[in-house]
C-alpha cells in the first residue's frame, strides 16, 4: 500500500478507530522497549496502564468491543428493552432464579464483585441498528489485573443459534489483549446445558473453582487470550 492509499484509509477511519490504532502503536513501542531491555516490567506495566487511561479518558471505550454492532453503556432508560430481551430467555432463569424484573435489572446495573469500584464496571448493550440484541456485564481487572470478568451475558432469542453470541465473544477476546489482559473469566450455573455448551464452544474451560449461592452452584471458567 503506497502513501496515498494509507492516507486515504486513515481519513476514512472513525475517531474511535484512529484512537485505537494510535493506542496499539504506542503499546507496540512499549512492548519493544521491554523486549530489548530498555525498560523494566514494572515500568512497562505502569506506562501501559497510564496509556490506557489517557486514551480512554480513564474509562475503556466499550464501542471498540465490536466492529459489527454498536456497543454502549446501558442506563435506567434502557430497563424496558433489557427486560424484554431477558424475559425471552426462560431456560436461563429456570436454572438461575428468580425470574428477571425491573428491580433485578436496576440491582444488576449496580452490582460489583469484592474490592471493585463502579469505575471498573461496564453494563453494556449491543445494538443492531436500534434493536438491543445482547447485554453484557463486564468487569475490568478481576479477579486480577490481567483478567477481565463477564458477570452476565445474554442475547435476544431472535438472534440465537445464528452465531451472534459467539461472534460477540470472539470480537471481545480479540480486542482485550490490547488492554494488557491475558484472560477472560466467567461462570455458569451447574446443570444448565445451554450455558455450558455455549461457553465450552467458545473456548472456556473450567478452572476447578465453584461457589454456592441460594439455590444453585456456579462453575467458574476461563479463556486464555
């Protein structure tokens, strides 16, 4: 590709895409410095964290999680759309009661794992045009600095069994290493065949960790990035 073509390609990128490419260039420089011994691992990790916070305004730009769908953080105004999406997934709530409600959605928007703050939480909606087709509760740097956590992921029944959910997860896993992450963790309810099949299909394996809640047991699984 000659310079004219490169300039044309750059001009056609969105602001978010340009910002992401600049981020990757800066990260590659840091990785090169580390590889050649110009900086220590501690210096590299601190600089990478500072770079990520600077270029994301202190928050990850979740719009970069997908090139196919519009991704944004959900608010209370989206409760009705979230309720409609979740209500169609009755099998999920058979294994993970109680059944979804407006109250449970509002609580989920605020829920945090131990030792995390609202700055680490992204309650996200994936939109195909105006239609909400997936909801994801994403926690940055949990349970450690190199791992992210999906507390909840659900797609609309209208897009299931078509590769939509797997495509969303694949795009996410392709992007997260640019944030310095090496693993993605989540859990499913023991005995739910739909959840177990989906996450196994998408490269998640059991960690051996389980924990009990009221009425069911959660199996913790992880995928290397």
